[in-house]
């Protein structure tokens, strides 16, 4: 039998391509846009690094500044994930995750009900050629 009571609050989580998480309750959790929010600053720092003279002290400072921004983005994502997991663990006693191959879903994201997309994986080259011609 299950090691938990049936009256315990249960949450089912579906990892989605469009949203970060879709719960079985119907709530959608949008992903944190840490990289998108820092995109302009990141591009400026990378341009600054590319303009520096190799081996100079200014290049080292620019690379350190760029690395610090990448670490900041990483820490923002990590903190957001910790906050989300803590909030969900506090609200629900049992959390079930759906195990999917997200990369395979993303590769075939162009398909619709009317026009199926290209095959995601083919075991050999001859089958791949047949799939393209049919």
C-alpha cells in the first residue's frame, strides 16, 4: 500500500514546453526570465570583452565582470527554483512528477493535428531519406 494517507494534499506536476510547470490543478508556473532580463547587459559586457586587447589588465577586468554577471543569472535561477520548490513542498504533502523527454517534444513542436511534423528520430539513414520523400 502507499506510504501516505489518501487524504494528504497531492499535487501532480507536468513539465511543459510552453510553461515551466503545469500542475494538475490547472495552474501554470511561468519560468523566470533571468537571462532575458539581463540580455542587454550581457550583450554589452560581451562586446566590451571582444574589444579589449589580448593579455591586458582591462581584458581580465572585463572577463571578470562578464563572469560575475553569468554567476548572478545562475544564482537568480537557483534562488527561484528553491523558492518554488519550498512553496510547493509546504503546500502539498505528496508531489508527483511526470517523466517526459522534453527535448523530443521540442524537436517536434511544429506539428499540429492537421499536419504532423517531421519524425523526431530515425534509426538509419535510409529510413530518414524515406521519411523526407513521403
